[in-house]
């Protein structure tokens, strides 16, 4: 997923930080705003649903 985001938004991303975690957590934040939370949604996101969420915040 990280690679797809980097390829899709390479012109808009100034930095990209991956933080390993435990407990099934997978969260995407942009400038401190939570865009997607696997813990909240109960599932891993598909790129097609994550892409527009990222796009509208860049």
C-alpha cells in the first residue's frame, strides 16, 4: 500500500513515515489528521478507497 501511495502521489508527498506497531493497527494520517484507521473500520483498506481520501487532503 505504501508503495502504491508513493507512486500515485510522488509529486505531492514531501515526506513519508512508516511506524511499525502491534495489535493490528494500520492508520493513515496526513499532516496529523487521521484519514483511515483499521482499528475503527475493522478491516484493511483497499487502495481504491484510500486513494480519494488521501487525494482530497493533499
